[in-house]
DNA sequence: TTATAAATGCAATAATATTTTATTTGAATT
DNA sequence: AATTCAAATAAAATATTATTGCATTTATAA
C-alpha cells in the first residue's frame, strides 16, 4: 500500500476530509527525498493547483498529529513517516552533506521509559535526531 | 565556579576574545530560567549596553560550538549548559506548560553508539528532547 | 604603543510561522 | 439532485527566527 493510500485511510478513520490541498501535500511528500519546509512544498505543488502556504501549515499540523509525517527539527522541514506501526520511537539520522533524513525505530528508548520517571517529568513526546554523514557522503 | 567564570575560562582556552557582547550574553543566560531566543536575549541585556542581534547570533554560534550553551530545538531557544564535563549525552526535558528546560545526562545513549553503525551513518552529533509536564505543572 | 586578526555594527533580506476574519467546500442527509 | 453545515481554505497582515555582505572598531599579543 502506498504512502498516499495509507494516509487517506488514516484521514478517513479519523474523520478528516479528503481535500485538494491535503492530496497535493501528500503527493509532494510521497516523492520527497529530503525534509521540505512548508514553502518548499508550496513550490513543489503543480502550478495548476494553487495552494496557500497557511493552508499547507494547517495540513502539516493535521498530518503530524496523525503521525503521517514528522517534523525534522534539525532542518525545520517535514518528511513522510516511513513506518506504519506506532511501535517504538521514530527517530532520524540526518546527513549534513546531502540532506537526506533516514527514519529508524528505537525499540527500547530511554527517553520514553526510565528517564521521565527519574526526572519527575510526565512525558508526552520526544524527538531524537542524529546528525552526521550517510554512507554515500562519508 | 560560576557559569560565567567557567565560560570565560573555556573562551580563553580556545583563543576567543572576551568582549562586551559575549559577557552580556553570558550574564543573561546565567540567570535565564527558560530557553531564550536571540531577540529575547537582546531584550534582557541592560539598556546601557547596546547590542546588535546579529552579534548575538554570532556569539551564540561560538558558545554552541564550545558547548557552553545548547540550542533547544523544540523551542527555538538557547540555554546555558548545566554540566561541565562533556561526558555522556546532554539532553533536555521540556515542560509544555511553564516552559522550563531541564538538562540531563544520558550516560549510555543508543544514538551515540550502536545505532549509527547499524544505519551506516558516521555520527557527528545528535539531539534528544523530551516534551511533557514538569513536577510542578503536572 | 602599535599591529592585526578577530569581533562587531549596520542595513538589507531571507526563511519560517501565526493570527484573524471572511469565504468556500466535502460529504452526509434528505 | 438539492440542501445543509461543520470543516476546511483563502487572504492579508503580522510575528518570529536567522543570514549575508561590507564597513568599522577593538581585544590582545608582540
Ligand atoms: Mn515515523
Ligand atoms: Mn550540556
Ligand atoms: Zn548524505
Ligand atoms: Zn512546568
């Protein structure tokens, strides 16, 4: 099942409408090789589909909430989620040279289990992003 | 040894000059309870010490390189480092309500050791930030 | 004290993100 | 097929964060 089809399924399940802007953003992110900003996405949407950047931000918000996409904070950009399951912690390895962001799962993640208790923090979410050089760029 | 004194020592050891703007930023961050943006810092500097925000960005760059401060990506703000040693991984727990960012050390951190190898990534640095509610706000 | 690399100031601009209000539309219901 | 309305979008303004290039100043060492 493609990323777009999977995303449509999740949107419907959660009572979100399938709209032009949402489809446009999904199609752009399906193909993207590196994290894209809202403005990058605006540029990648076909010209015959006009789309407002504020709308893109709102679409991205919904997609993030549904874990269809993730924000890569190190790059201020957005990427599709490469994993269907919500098991484990979705983390990123980012190449400083070519810009790619590879998602990987952390099965046992300190941040989710032991650490919040030690810190007396009620954990809601967290981000783990590693920067370095990918195999091709190393 | 205070944060400011420690920072001066590190600056000198690395052949950076001790300047007005650098001292001003150090003094602001020494007192700050939550992550501050460059513009926040500008506002906190005493009025009789004029300081350009571009300079603040440049000062912050140097401080980050020297690990005197860290950027909290979840908040787009900067905080002083609370640990002297560069041992372990410096991570943050951030309160969504009051905004405080508590630094903690991860002694054995998956991101630094095993995972980059599995991913064929040459790891240079990484960020770990947990969001939630602190003890007071929970 | 003087020389000089380092640091800063200034002006312009870029990049990312949010708020508010008015209007449009997807899709469920009739 | 038409109706209905919450949900979604557009538009305009504004806010926030960050960078670049070039002229000038300054902290420190010699
Ligand atoms: Mn994911
Ligand atoms: Mn630290
Ligand atoms: Zn690469
Ligand atoms: Zn709190």
